């Protein structure tokens, strides 16, 4: 897996955490357009890979939805991810009118609480 040198954001979380994350597309959404809703026939959504390029289980990324006209929000569950590893999450936003696609990247560093001081 090629972990992006310059992800859009980097966050550190602990194994066992459950949290929500919003990928902002406010600068990408053309005037008068919106992000196509997540679902059948839409490229909008969130996926993830580990350091080896293997896809992370789909159930670890849930409640994926367009939150306002310029954000994609997902619930991230870190129960089955390995600590001390990095994961790259990719959000894809497909526009409703133009069908243009944009991506945002989150580098998620999963750590054990003992290492963070």
C-alpha cells in the first residue's frame, strides 16, 4: 500500500474507539451542485486499506452518508484494527449534476494508550 505522503488529514486513535469523522468537500463542490447520496449507483462513499494494501472490513466503516451538501460522514469502529498500524481511508464524493468525482484521504494511526504520553 502506498500511504499517501500528504494525506488531507492525520488522526491518532486507540483500539476500541468508536467515533465519527467528516470528510469536507466544501472547496470541491461546484456552485449549484451537491454530493450524490451514498447508495446504489453512486460512487460516493468511504473505503479503507491497511499498510499492506488489504481492504479493511466494511463493517468498520458504517453509517456513511452525505452530511450537508459538502461533507461525507462515517462512523469508524476500531475494534478489529491492529494497534501500532496505519490505515488510509478514502472518501469519494460524486457530484449530483456534473458526475465529477473528488477524493479526500485520512491517515488513521491506531495506537495503544500506553504509547501516547
